[in-house]
C-alpha cells in the first residue's frame, strides 16, 4: 500500500479517536444525568440501591406503609363525621408528621369530594382519626378511601409515645350520652391530649364517635374528662359494655 495513503489513514483514525473522546467528555460533563437517590443505581457512596450515604437510610426505605382500616362515616347536624384507624406496623419508627387525604365516592364510582389533613403516629401504634366535612352531601357517599403522603419517619428513640392512662371509664346513659372518666399523665412533662370515644351496638357495629381535647396536662397530673355524643343517638341501641377510647398525646 502506498505509504502516503497509510499515513493519511492513520491521521484519519487519530482524528476520529480525538473527536470521539471530545464527544464522550461532553456527554459525561453536560449530558449524562448526575447520580440521584431515585435512579435505581447503587452509586454516590450509597450503601444500597438509592439508600444510605447521601440518600435516605436503607432502614427507612424498607419500612412498611401505614394502613387505614375501619373507615366509618355518619351524619350529625348536616355535617359528615369521618372516623378511621391508622396502623403503623413498624416497631422502631414512628412518623412525627404525615398527610392524609380522604376521598369520597358515590355509588357510580365518581369522586365527589376530598378532605386533607396532617397528623402523626408512634411506632406500632393503632391511632384513631376523627374528622368533619361540611361540604360533602352525606346521602351521596357510597364509600371512602384513605391515602397517605409526605411521611416524615422518626426513630422511636427520637419520637417516643407519652404514657397516659384512663381510669374509671363509664358510659352515662342519658341524653346527651356521655363517656366519662379520669386521665392520668404518667410522664415527667406536660402533654396535650385529644380523646376520641366510640360507642357500639350489641353486634359490635359502631354507632357513633365523638371527641374532646384537654390541653396542658401537667406531669403526673390527673384530670376528669367527658366526651359528649350527638343527642340524636338512640340510647336503647347502645351496648354499654362496648366502648372504646383512643388517646392522642403529644
């Protein structure tokens, strides 16, 4: 082969290599996506795929989701009362803040309203939620669903559940129906409390729910409480042996 042609071919290959290197460097610096905590790759000093290192801890990433159960709605004075329970199945983590959305649907499956709020939950806690919607038409509700978002997990060592006891709980079967008792703050600090009471019929079906709030219960203090239920409850339907109180303490 002509030496001149060989020389030209070598120069051509060299130019191609240099051009390829330039394109590769441009790709690395300008085009290739930078590592993130959502790229499904173990990079940027992560200890697992998209967790650990600069990303969310792998323990938090593998936590079980919050669950909603026993969704119930009733009507009181043209307002819709919604109650449900939230289960946190995680032993070592609570959520010091999360958002929830209640979506209401009619019998045709169309969403007719939504209600959003924020709350918190401790490790392994089963918590009751009591909410009021003044917009939705109760007669149109066929079912409701609960969705959780913006969950900020915290270890149980950082977010411990206060200890509050209920003593001498009794149902006063008169109009209006009352659930009374004494709460005891067993902690060495003051707490704010929300008490949610539930009443049931003899078949264990929830008839209604109500709540009361008690602020600034001092350390080791005892206080009387009273939860008053709607006056339109039929007292003869209630099983006095089946009552339940959930305490939200913070």
